[in-house]
C-alpha cells in the first residue's frame, strides 16, 4: 500500500530540545557533566488543556494549538511550565516529583496540575495555589479522568507509608515564594483515616479516585455478577485513561489481558468561592465510583507500549493499542449512546481492526475544525518497520510523509541550529515519533537529530475544511473514501510547496473535483451568438459586455481557480455509457457531491462574512452541475453571481426542471403561509440529518423560524423535519419558545449580527416582543438575549451562591461586543420608592457612604448615580453635614 500512495513533505519548524534545559542552563544549573543527561522528564500539551475555565468544545475562538505548544519540564522537585521560549510558571515541590498530569474536577472550573510525590499528592491551580493531600499508602501512578483523578496503588499498597506530614496534625500553611511571586496554599483538611469508614475500603482497594481536592481518595468498585465489588486486584495495572470520556485501559500481567473499562462517577453540587479553590461548604457525595468492563482481549504477552484515542473515518471513536512485540496497531471501535440519562452515555465496543505499525501517535490533520460528540476528529500517524511515515484516517492510508531534501537557514530562520551537520539529508531516515500535539510532532532521525515538524501547511482554507466536512457527513462511505484518497494521494499538489499562495488549497480542491468531472466529459457546444433573437442575448454576447466585465470592480476579482487551467471550460453531461460500473460510480458520486455542497452553499448564504467563500463555492458547483446536465442548478448559481460566472450564461437550454433547494424561498413561504405549508424540499436534505455539524448554522436558523411560525415539536424533533434543543423555562407563545431555543443552541446577539438583515429582522422582532414581561423562570442568558440585563443580574444573584459555574462569562456569548460595557439602570419615580436597605447595600455605591445611615441617603438614588457616576465630591459634601 505504501508504494502506491502519494507523498507529502513535512514542514520542519525547528530543531527540538526541551526548553526546560535552556532554563536550567540560564540558571547555571545545567552545565555539562553536572547532571545525568536523561535525569528529567517532559511532555508537550495543547494550551487548551490548561485553560481556565475549560473552553467550550463548540467555541471556535477557544485556545488552540495555534498559540504554540506548552511544555512541562520535570527534574527532581522542580516543574517548569513554559510556552515556547517563555517560562509561564515554576512549581517547586518539597519532595521529588514522581509523576504529574493535568486534571479537571467537576466542582472546580480551573485546570489543576496534579503532582505525585512519595507520600503526598499536591494539586496546583493555574495561579499557583496548592492543596497537599497526605498519602498513607504507596501510590505508583495518577491518571486524569473527566471528573477527577484516578490513583493506582503499588503492588505493596497495603503497606503504610510514614508520611513526612502528619495527618493528625494537619494544618493550613502559607509559604510565599519570593523568587517567583507565588503564594502556595498548602491545605490538609482531612479527617483521620483510621476513624473514617471510607478509609477502610481505601486500605483494600487497588484503585482510588479523587473527585475533589479536600476530599479523601475513595475506593473504587467494579460491576460483577453479584453487583458492585471492590476493586482490589493489584495486578490490574492502569496504562491509559481519557480526560474527555470516562474510559480506562488496564493490563493484567497474570492473565496477559488488556481490558477497557467505563467509569461511572458522581457529580458534585458544592457551592464554591469564586476567588479561591476552597469550597464554601463540602457536601461530599456518597455515590460509589463503579468500573464496568466493556472489552477485553489477550492480544499480547506484555502491556501495550502506547494507548490513545482516535477517530475512525466515519467519525466513530476508536481506542488504539500499539503492540510493540507484534508491530501492529490494534483499534477497537466504540459506540457512545447519548440517549441515556447518564452524563457520558452508555459506551459499547463495536468492532476491531489492526494495521502494521512500529510506532504511532494521534494527530489532527485531515479535519482540524471538526469535533464529533465533543471529541476532536483525530487521525493516526504511523511509522512502519520500513521507516515510512504514513497518515491514516481510520484504517485507510492517505499518504506518506517525507523529510525535506534540504535543511538549512532558509527553513530555520528563528532558531540556532547545529550547522556543522550537512545540509543534505536525502539519505536520512525517521527512526521514531513522539510528543504529538494537534498537527505537530517530534521526529527523531537516524543521525540523532530531533525535529519539530508540522503535518499541515498553514494557513489552511476554512472553505476546504467545510467542504470536506460536508462531504464526510453527506456522501456514502464508499464515495467519501474514494474522494479523500484522491485529495490526499496527489504528490504533485501545488499548494504543498512553500511558494504556493493562500488560495492554493482551495484551487487544488477544485482541481480534484473538476478532474472527476472531466474524466468522461467533453466540451459542451454552446448556443451560437447569431441565433440569439432577443436584445438581451445580443448584449450579453457583445464585446462591450466582455470589456465591461473586465473593468467592473466586482468581476475583476474572479472567484474561479486559475492555477489548473479550468477557466472557461464547460463540461458536457456524461455522454458515455452510463450503464458501465465505472461511469455509474462517478455519476452517482458527482450527484451526491452536488447535493452535499449545495447544502453547504445554502448554509454559507446565511453568514454575511462568508460572501467571498460563497462565490468560490458557486463557481465549483456550476462546473459540477454543468457536467451532470443540471442546468437548473447552473441557472440558480448564475443568478446569485452573474458577473463571476459569465461563461455559464451561454449554456444550451435544458428540459431538466429539478429545482435546487433554497432556504430563502422556504423563509418566504413560511412568512406568507406558515410553516406547515412551506415545502420541506426547499430545506437541503443534509440539514435534516441528525448530528451534522457542517451545516449546523443553517439548521439552527431554520429551526428558529419553524418554532416561531408554528411548527409542532415532539421531543427534539420538529414537524419541519429538523431537530432543535430548547432550554428549560416556561413559554406562553411561539416567541418565548424561540428565545429558549436560541439559548439552548447558544445563538446570541453576536450570531444575529452575522445573519442577513432580512433574515435576522424576524428573530429580532420576536426578541423585542418578549422584552417587556418575560417569564420569571427563564435562565439568565435568556434575559440577556431579550435585552433585560437587569433581570439577568437578579437571576444570577441567588444562582451564583448555589452554583460555582455561574459567572459573567456565561452571559457574554448572548451579548454583542459593543454592548458589554453597558449596565442596566432602573430609575424610580421618586426617592421614596427606594428602601433604605437597598441604598445602603447597593453595589453601585462606594463603601465610604453606604456603611453609615445619616439621613442623606436620598441623594444617592439611581438617577444621581447615572448623572454623577462615582464622583467623590458627593462624599465630601456628605461629610460636611
């Protein structure tokens, strides 16, 4: 397989060396010969892993690898957190660090750095505060989960460890770190383990779970034939966990068996102080943490050297086991049933397959902007035993990656390299891969050089990404698999070279689609200009019109790709024998491609910022439609872009009357006749599919119109053929129901500004109708959406005390950026309408004058605050009396 696929060059970013070594050398601690060369550990991670609070999976503006890889460098008792060449934080532990990992816990919105030491588990937040938990038993490793931290006890875990910090005399300590300006809060507020009933299970259990920093580690259980049984098999060694879905992989060295477990953990509803990581109250849940075995296999005599989560080509998650002895990568497909009431659904194994591999790593390459069920679409990079670096999407091999033939100052302009090495690397081989983050990876070469490389060329085209996502969700598996092999298999793609321009990827995408169109097509004869009888046809075919189009500002910026010579080419409908299997395959492929990309076209029409992308897509769709003889589609696109698609105006007339779906026509029919009388055929079929992200924008808008104009709702499904989420709250009319739907779909005023004016006007009118007297049981974002920030503030008051996750960031997504600084002000009719307690406790008043009741409270009404703001002269005037 490797010999028939295309090749792509790696983009070398720099020679890799852990930045922690450079920091030590700058401190005078890393001189050669002073320390063993490998007496350290490090790992690279995406900045979103440590973001506080956790980024929304659906938020495209959330932190990503575009900001650069972050690094945790560990040596001895010191941890250095760096971003590129900048040190972000330093953590100094009292004892030697055994293991460290990032973790998130349900009751805390911040990312936590968990550090395992001999007898202590230290938990740091991103600001430097720390909670230290004494460990009376030997713990060999720690593993992150979506809702806590898993602790694996060592084989002699029943042996008590003499803790250097007494559990009985635990107390709060504050140690200021003067060198780095961090205040470390060392808090040990746990009860005596010998007297706690939970500790009896912790003594026996081989696996412990920590769901909150001030809680004691709890025993874990597994589902057996007789119900829940305590997990106390010390030979069941944890080798991998996921911090995104509750899965653990273990290896039993006695049974030579790998097992995949689903973990059922309880959520906490503790009130949190928003300024610290300490709780206001600790109502610890009594739910047990249960393990359920969902897969097991005796596939190796030793534990897998690497386990990671990836995505199959159809979007289904897969757990990959790298078995070094057999030199294979075993993949187990899993199904996540999200219809259950459990937090993460029911997870079941589906099937398994394997591919040859000497080394492997998860990378994000083919679909970088796509998330499937909250998980990023992850490909697999495999190093074969022949030193070939291969990219897989599922089990389909897409291409081979090779090193550049020449390395030198031209490729490394910003880094100091060892230029004593020869510039020619034509005979250099790749020996290992490691430290994969998004689309970047470390490549070790046969000459000892380690390079940080990128698998994608940046900037990449968002339009190409959207098209591929739509094709993956709309085409049959055989058609999408065929196209993706064509797209990634061309070794001569122009956009892969450094000299290519920003639109090269889109031009290459058009070239691959057009090449399929021309495979069986011929030049289509056009109508003769002399046969035109109307004055309009004479004008269109005149030289004046051609010269005017060249001078016109709109037409001078042509959307048609030019690099591959596809301009001014009109394709004939497939004239060959359509009964042959090959022709029939390509005809059906192009028809499904036309329908799928047309759905994306309708989706982009609802975003005013994608006008240029819309024109590019229209030119491509014209070529596909003309090759299929779908002249109604061609006419549809030419009417939208008459100046950019000039060569398609002279197509011969067609008897094909198939009308393409049109959302604007559906909106018009809905407003004229109601949702029930609008044609469902005007909504693209791809928008009516469940869990489709490529046209999710259009689905939301159409569903809002459906609810507003009387569509019936059954669960999530609407009578218009779409589905829509609706937030909790009462709705007395369709306008209020639409507001709740917009809140559930996270569609705020910022998103309304992206819609065409005519489309957004109807939704804005619905919001205005709900503004005067909205129901009192709405969530706070709903009040912000209708312009009632005053009610949102009142709603946030009691809720914030009950739920730590409520903060102002939850409401900004519903507002527009240019209105975030505005605060609602309620002006009473008279000063007597204001209670004295309200004046004294007003958050808008300074503490200087709200603490004393002296008879002059009436001057500090809301109208005074609106007029004078925080003018301190009012306080001075008040002090005189």
